[in-house]
């Protein structure tokens, strides 16, 4: 089973909608709550990143027998130095994003901490792709 | 609470939500069904990214950040109790989302510092 969501850049009122829907499905599947929390925290951070930094994006959640695969792809400015972006505390977020309680340079490292597998690719001027896998 | 040179020794204990409401002159905005729940821990932050790094779920979030993302963060973190400092304005959308997710929201006129101090003194444990 898989579900897809479109995410609009800058629309903080909707940030978290996809993560919330994925949480509902995982609960229905009877997945352990500590695993659900890891999935939705990682996904929510990634979803907020699209809203905060990109023009628009797409989230696909694939529910497999042994875990969940999350694919996030955005059209946006991209990340010029991924190594630096993965450092805790590094952020290029705007004042508006910080006012929403984010943009402290903790999102990407937190995604990595919660994921069993995590890859990130980015092209400046085009966008960013994240692949996340979390075992049940 | 005992004071010893550079440290404070607090006798930690679980607290009932309705007692917390009383101690902070709070007003319950939604989630009244949680009033008799007991909690052990609290965490004060306006930084939702920091809240999202916590592995525990059974705690009270004390925050000055009154927007939809503080409720979303609670939803994603599986936390059931939010205490908003300084009588921050709460939108209908926040109440709706909190109610749908079974989250209690309390509003206090006190600052985050005063709220945290009162509840720490009363026995709530810090997460760190």
C-alpha cells in the first residue's frame, strides 16, 4: 500500500497534514507506538523542511511488510553543502520559520537519528530528495 | 525543596493535571478528560525541533509558542499535555486539532520561567 501527498512551500497551516495521515495508517496497522513515533517525527521534520525551504514538494509513503519507506522530493533552492546541513545547529531558515518553532538546524540530524536508513541528495537550483526507511 | 550550596534538591513526585491547573492559575481550553491523569515529567521550550528530539512521551510541554505547529508537534510526539504560558491567544484551529488528537491545552497567565519554577518546585521532573 502507498499514499502520496502534495506539499506547498510556505504553507505552515498545512505542515504536518501528511505526517498525521501516515500516523493514522500506522496505528490502524497496529504498529508499535515507539516505531510510529520515530516514523512521524522523521516525516514531520522532513515535511516542515519542504514547507520552510522549498516551493513545492511530494511525499510518498510506502507501507511494506517489514517497514515503511518514505520518499520526499521537492522543487526548491536545493542544498549546496549537505555535510554542513547535517551538522546540528546549522540552519538557513528564515525568521518566519523560526517563529513557527523550527529552523534551529536540528531537523536533518533528527531525521537521521530516527531512521534505520536515510539518504539525501540535492541539486542547487532544482531541489532535494530524501529517502527514509524505518523498520517495524 | 531543599537548597544546598549550588544545587536545589527537589523531592520529585507525580502530579495530577488538575493540581497543575490550580498551581498555575490555569484555564483548561480543551482535553478535560485528562484532568485526572498523573504525570511525572515536564519540558519547557519554544523550539519544536527540540521537543521532537525527546524519546519520552508522557510529559507536560510548557511553551510560549501558541500556533498550530505546537499542537502538531504534540501530535507527532505522542504527548498529551500542553501548557501555554502568558495567556497566548489560541486559535479555533489549534483547539480543533488538539481535540481531534486527544490533547489537553491549559493556558496560564504566568511566564514560562514562573510556570516552570512553580511546577519544578512542586515536584515535576525535568526531562534532562
